[in-house]
C-alpha cells in the first residue's frame, strides 16, 4: 500500500535585508524553489527586486507571473504575463498563461483571444502550462 505524501518543507524566512544582500541569480533560484515548494508569496518578495533591476529578464517575469497566479493574485499575474508577452511575443506558453489568468478572472472572451493566439504560435504544444493555483484550506 503506497501513500501519497509530500516531504516536509519549512517556510522560508528571509527579511528584506537578507534579500537585498543576495545576488539576482540567487534570488531567482530561491524563488524557483519557493514556487516549487508552494510558497508563492515568498517567491514574489524575492522576484519583485529581480524584475525591477532586470526588466528585460523574461524568465523572471514568467516566474513572477507563476508565483502571483499560485498565490491567487490574479491582477498582478495578468500584468506579469502581459510583460512576458511584450518580451517574448512568439511564446505560446506566455499566451496560454495569460489566457488562463483571464479565465480565472471570469474574463473568458478576452482569455480566448490568447488561447487562440497560442494555438497559432505552436499548434503541437501541450496547452497545460505549469500554473498551479493556491491550495484551498
């Protein structure tokens, strides 16, 4: 009999001074871990400085959008994914992510435009991006 379990992960504790001392690379990598370990709001704290210092860093905008989406902060997620599309207009994944974010805001008609664009940009791609909503308590 196998049981489904997640390994115990402690909530990361970083204050603003600790974050400021970290390199952009370290902040980005820590934020990746935080999103993977279901601490999206902490990841947002790490990433806001990254995108401020490197506004053209598409991977940081993608991760920030994913963190906002996972934290159910849909308006900031929308803005992050719009910025990602500005940086990478041919990214089918970015269009799907924005479409899903708009769908979660009950803006289905507007979201459908981005889903259609994603299908045109990459018709063979799996349309399930790595967006994970916040767990319900």
